[in-house]
C-alpha cells in the first residue's frame, strides 16, 4: 500500500495533465464549429449532448447500466446534477474566445480563474476529504502560476479584437475558469460517495445538458438561432466525446490531488497543447506564452511533488514539517 499510493497520485497528475490537453483541443473544436455556422450557443449544446451520450456509452460498455441506475435512484442528490451547470460558462466562453484571441490566450485567462478558485476551494475543504490549508508552498505555487499568466497576457498584442473587447473576453474567461473548479470539486464529492467517476460524469453532463438545452430553447423562442447551419465536417462534432474524457478523468483525479493541484496539472497540459495548436495555426510562438507555460508547469510540479511526500508520510504514520499539502488536521492512516 505504501508503494502504491505515490503511484496513484502520479497517475492522477498525469491524467489531469492529459485532460488539460483535451480541454484545449475541445475548445479549438467547439470554436471552429461555432464559426463554421452553428454559433456559440448551439456549438456548446452539441458539445454537451455529445458528452452525455459518450458517458452513457461508457457505462453501457462497462455493463454497469443497472448499477448506475440503482445508485442514482437510491442515493443521488440534487446537487450531483446542478454542478453540471458550472461547466456551461467555460464551454461557451472558450467557443467564443478562441476564434478571436487564440487558444493560448483564451487558456491563460481561464487558467487564472481556475488557479484562484482552486486555492479557495481546497482551503474550505470542497471536493477533498478535509480542508487543505494555504501553506507557504501552495501560496508560492499559486503566485508563480499567476506570474506566468501575467507575463503571457502582458506580452500578447494584436489580434482580431480591440483592447476593450480583449479585456471583456478575458474577464468572461476568468470567471468561467473559476466556476469550472466548482464543477470539478462537486464531481470529486460524488466520486467520494459512489467510488465511480463515470457516474459523476453522467450526472454532471446530464445536469449541464438540461441547463444548456433550456437556454437554447429560450434563445430559439427569441429568434436568436436564425441562420444556424450545421457544417458537414465530422471532426467538428468531437467536442462532446472529448468532454466526457475531461469530466471523468477530473472527477477521479481530484480525490487524489485536491482542487488546486488538479487545477495546476490540468493547466499545464492545457497550456502546452494550446501553444502547439496556436503554433500549427499561426506558424509562430510568442516568448511570453512559452515562459508562462514553463512557470505554470513548475508551480504544478512544486505542489504535486509535495503532495506525494505527504501521502508517504501519512501511510508511514509520520508527522509533517508544518508546510505540506495534507488536509488540515490529518493524522495517520484511518
């Protein structure tokens, strides 16, 4: 058990980083779908429906349909579904922002919100077994991450939007990133109650699909969907299945990493992929964006490594040095 726990934490960190890469790719796909004719709202709706269907297919493939139905019928709480609404802002804002400012800058803005919200939620014990106090190491990691994000924003210029529009898009993405952390923490609590990250993904995507469908219906009645067309390119509809991967992996990883560490590792994968996507589309990289990615990756490694050491210490029944990332008040193994 002692030898496996650090491996689980490392696997969770790698999975979270991979899900961050998928977030960047999903944002690009949804943005391309929106500009190809569906618009931002319909693009988000398509993504949510695809996520729900893909998650349902995973449950069927695992032959857990009856078990999942029984778990929902007997133990589901209303907030299991409501947390899915917290993913709507990031899906819509990324679909809106990426075609205008690029994947890297859009990711930077969303990441800033995730960083601040992750620290706050962990300190309050949301999504983790117990509150994780704001130690010096965690505060330093957060500051380094925010410094890197600031470098990326200050070093970026030009684009298809005015400075005022750029600020507005940045604020929207910041808030959306912060709200996304609430969904990740909520799904973590569902996993703690059910020990099934796929079930957490199902309830979350179901709630989100219902929410965005209601928004779509209101928009349709208001005539805001006139002129919507669906492009024939099949790859533009992969945002939904990618969303299922993001939700399930994050729901599992947050229990081993905490919201803040999950956020930083997701950020690392997200920003690295964003840089590659922008490189492929624009043919060049800004030094500021590269430096920001290095800073964020370094801050993630700082906290994740400390987390692994804390796990080993807990399993061995050792005390801490007063500056680790274990839940406050945690002692030896229970």
